[in-house]
C-alpha cells in the first residue's frame, strides 16, 4: 500500500486508539482515519464500525460494493472504461469482460450485476 498509495500513510494516530469505541481489533483503523481526516472508511466489515463510533468524527463506513456502485452511478463511462482497461491488462491468460466480472462479484456482487448490465 505504501508503494501504490504513499499519501495514504497516516502517522501519529496511536494516541487516539484508546478513545475509539468501535470493535477493539479495528480501533487502529478508525484512529488512523480520524488522524488522517478521512470522511470514509471502506470496509466489507461494516459491523465493526457502527455509526455510533463513527458519527462523532463525521466518518462513514461503506462497503467496496456500495462505493463501486456509487462510482458507476456518478461516472458510468469512466467506471466502465476502467473495468475494460483492467480486462485488457490481463494478458496471461487474456480474459474477456464476462470472465472477469464474476470475480468482482465475489467482493462486490451488486456492482458486478449492474456493471454487467451496462457492458
């Protein structure tokens, strides 16, 4: 992650961990989000980030599925183009959209369904 998203690195969040009220093993995630000024935590583990723990910091937890659906709704052409670029980048072995779409469906089933309807 440091290589792909160097700006995502947050330091100095550790003192905030004890005051977080979400699931204990994920408090470091919320503390880093608060320290980094995040508005969203993207996770498929929504139950560990209840609204009561997030709302004091104006942070929302969203699933990858919902986030991708939002992108498809807001920027359909760009989202489709990104998916097609991913398909075209797969050369060993090459794939077609219909082969890659079910893989997205494992993590983001609603997105995969809606994207499939638009391809």
